[in-house]
C-alpha cells in the first residue's frame, strides 16, 4: 500500500489577486506532495476550483489535483465531462475529480438553481453520464433530468476514465460511493469512523457488480497548527457529532496530525489530504514543516 499525502485548501480565502497561490503550488511540487485539492463555494472568497486547478496544472508536471468537492447537482454533465477531460488531457493525466451534492445552504442551492430535495436524483443520473461521455464516442440517454442523442465530447481524458472520488458518511452516502464512486474520501471523521464505513461501501459496490481499488480509500483531515480547536470549528464538530471531543477529528499541531494520519493508515486508508484550518503566517514555512512531519509516513 502506497501512502499519498496531499494538501487541501478548503474554502480558505486569499488576498487581492490570490497573492501567493502560485508560489504555494510551486512549493507543493518541489516538496513532492502528492496532490492539491480545492473546494467549491459559489458564495465565498475562494477561487473557482477548476480555474485554480488549471492554473496549478500549468505550473507543474507531477502534482495531481482534485476538487473537495465540485458540486455536480444543478450542472450539465456534458459540460462537466468536457472540462475534466480537457484538464486531464492537458495535464498528462493528473486529474482527480471528486463530486458532491453541495453544502446544505440555501444560498448555494440558489447559485446552482436546484432545490435541496432534487440534488440526489440529479447527481445519481449525472455521474454515470459523465463516465459514458468520457469513454463512449456517442451517448444516447433519456432520463428524468437529461436527454441526449448522439452527444460526444472531445478530447477524451488521458485516463480512461479518470477515477471519481466521493465523500460522505451517512448510510445513503456510503451506498452511493459503492454504487458510483471509484474512491472514498470522507471528512470530519475519526479513523474508527472510516473503518466502520468501509464495509458498507464495499457491500454496495458488490451489489452493483463493481469493485473499488483497496488503495482508493482515504480521508480529508482538517488540522489546527496551534493548541486548541477554534470555537467555530468546535461548534461544527458538535453539530455533526454531539459529545465528541473536537480534537478527535481536528488534530492540533503537526505531531497530533501525524498520529491521526498514521491511525488512518493502520486502518488501510492510504489517500490522505491534510487541510489547514486557517492561513499560516508563511505558507512556505508551513509546507516545509508539513513535508518534514507527514510526508515521511510509511505503511
């Protein structure tokens, strides 16, 4: 099992012109992080993830890049397939698409023009269509949300097709990962939570006649480079997991972060994405310290 550690930026904001983002990307490549992951919030100061990842792809040759996650519900799957295929081809096969329903926020649902109750049905129809568009020369489809006749995109992605990562921990989300995903990347979970959810993913995959690569199980791990979890994050953890110590899912300091990552590895989770809870005084110093502290984790 090969351990891969990437960096996620969550919904962190940047200064005017996103000062320093290019240097951060360069340092991730130089320090040999596996990947960069950008989140999507229409109502927020973070850059559009696909624009940011295209920028990163153009500055690097080895760094992979993914979304954590890109909202699929409310979007045209043909155009999503076209964008990711182009990005994968132009980056020589380094794309890691990850899709989700989007956060439960009325402002976000307004931005994507979809009602909260319609998100799951849209997603479940769109994702299989995206895979077909990546791999088939002509797609015919008639469903509840989309009707295509002879639709074809080009260029096709270099990966045939790219692996699609999904998150979530609710029973319905675990079943969706098994039915539709190629990899599972949950967040706000403990290593024990991840280990408990994995059988449900695999059971759903078996029922769907699918198999998920054993090395396609991972986790997004939010961390604080300080002594305590900020009140806002502690409130989020309490809302999701009442009674749970926030540090059980948000390690404080690099030593605790490494211990958390090693615990995920012990449970067979090898795709790890560390996400700083806030912007450090110096990204270069933070990335160099992270590289020394967590990129050396071995199975």
